[in-house]
C-alpha cells in the first residue's frame, strides 16, 4: 500500500501562487530548526502507524472515508494563512468561500434561501438546530427514533428539553404510527427525522412524517449528517427516494461534509429554511466585528473561532466535484450503495449469516447464525477479531430483537438484542474489492455453527 505523494507537487505550486499574493510585504522568513522539526515529525509519523488502516478498501468498519486529495491539499494550503471564520477580519476570503459552499449544499436540498454555516461536526450542528427549535417551542419535547444518533437525547438534556424515543419498525425506520400516538399525547415541539441512521443506514419515512405535520403542529429537523448527500444518488429504492425528495420541507437540516463529503474532520453543516432564525444568535462582539458591516459568520453560529481551512477545503472540493446528480461525486455514492447491495446479496447466500435489512444506503448489517442470541453475539465478536487478523476491518453494533426477527438468526432469544457485524462500504473502490472482502470474511468465519 502506498500513499499518494505526487499530489504534494500541486501543493507546492499552489503555495507559490498564494505567496505571490503577499509579494509587496518585506520578507519575514520563518525560522525552523529543520533537524529538530524532522525528528518531531518522524516521531509523529511513527506514532500514527498505530491506527486501523482507515484509508484502505479493506477497512469497512466505521463511517470513515478518506478526504479527497484536493481537500487535503486545500486544507494544508490554507494553513499558511490559518484563517479564522469567526469574523471577516480573521478570514475574509475563507468566510466568502464558506458562504458559497454552504449555499451549494442548501441548493442541493432545493433551498434558494437559507441561514447556515459550517461547524465542528454533526453533534454541534444538531445542537444548534435543537437549540433554535427550543427557542421557538419553549418547554416542548424533542422526539427522535430509537435508532437516531445517541447525541439527540444528550443534547436535549443539555438544552433542558424533554426527549421522547419513538419506536422503529422492522426496517429500523421511525414507526410513523408510534410517532402519531406520541404526537396525539401532546407536548412534542420538534420531530427529528434521520435520513441515514448511524447503525444501519435506515431512512426515516419523511413523507409519512410530513403528513403528520398537517395534523399536528411540530417543527421538523432532518438529521442527514451521514446520509444527506445520497439525495444525489440515482440508485436508491423507492422509499428512500421518496424521503429524499421531501427533505426540502424540513425546518432545519444537518449534513456532515466530513462523513460523505470527502472532507477532513471538523466539518459539519447546519441549515435553517427560515433565515429569520438568525435573531436567536444576536449578540455583540466588540473585539471582532469592527472590520466590515457585512455578515460575519460568528454572528450566526454558536462557536466563536472556527477553522477557515475547513471552508477552503470544502469550497475547493466542490469546485472540482460539483453537487450534481449524475456527476462524478454522485457516482461515488452510487458505487457505495451498489457495493452494499452486492455484499448484502452475498451474505444472503451464505447460511452462516443472517443479513438484517436490504441496505438503503451504503451500510450493511448482519448477524452470525447461532442457537441463541448470546451465542450469535459471541460469534460476531469472534468473526470481527478473526477478520481483523486478516486485515479485514469490520465494525460491531447491537440491534434489538424487533429489527432482527425477520432475519431469524437464532431459535432461542435469551437476550433482547444481538451484536451484529456491520460494514460501511463508503469508498467507491470497495465495489471492485468486494470479492477480496468476501474471501477474507469467509476465511475468518469458519464453518457454520
Ligand atoms: C446521523 C448522525 N447524526 C449525528 C452524528 C454525529 O456526528 P459527529 O460525529 O460529526 O459529531 C452522526 C455520527 O455518526 C450520525 O451518523
């Protein structure tokens, strides 16, 4: 396995271009003790080898995708300036780039107007969305499915907002009937629909949830931190397609460019349909907002300092790979989904395994068949370890009986949940690597129980 070194030449060329922009200044060369820096850097490189090989196609574990080379280069390039997108005096160009990149994401969801910005990640983005929701619906509860990201319950607690868990159906999607019951009981101010759950990649039934909004008054937040970009994919099944087609009806949306958007970590995005919610952010910062009457991004975000580098990397990536259906970026997502389907089909043919759901996006989950639920969990852990020894890196996740029963992995339910194997097939090249992935899984799994 070799890393891409060639693209570093592009960085050197871009750096010279950036440098020329400051030619008029008297020289102020940096002082660097090269030998000491070299030793420190090589020590860091050595330490970093103690990681799973996230970048490699044989890593199909967690939701981890390598940044695009151009994102990596643009991020590094911007560090020679190190802009801060809190205020325009800290990051004039990079703030403009952030506004353009965020507007492109909003347009992807069909929004020509919006209020939004980048932030540290999905948790921070959801936090802002739930905070604005609380300001608009004081005292009312947040409702999200049992498969929603765990942080929604925690963020609600931080905000002092009651939280209600809505049951999921056999597909891991929010059960619209269960939601209706909770809505009828009263007290819910905000419903969180997850388009792409973290564990199984399930897509909540947005059209049905929107139907309920006609009868019950609530705010709709869509957590599409992981799944949002799939709106561009041309190979979704009908239920997921229908959900994505209605995403523009939400009041707020969260999407993480650092998951499927080919960005380094530290890049989440929150969007609001109504720009007027900017009033909740109103504050003064006498130290920073003096340089321009134009909008400083700090005026519409909860965080103060933020890396302009994240905006530069995202803007550059979008310039290379626009958010278009049928475009190169969309084809990458489609490759992941078709790899997930192919993996699911292969697992279905294997009597050792019981795949739970037809993947809606690019996450595949399967139980290892055994006599009892506990034994199935133990078998999954064994396969996980044996696969890792063969350089095939999977993930583990527990699922409730309600989501497992249709796959019938066990006869004896001696536990309410089973730890399953999970694969996030997020790298487009994993479609070609599938035979090798399956060979290693086969070797790691041994004979049927
Ligand atoms: C659906 C969903 N929401 C929120 C988050 C939290 O995002 P982050 O880890 O960027 O804070 C995740 C992370 O996997 C997620 O999948």
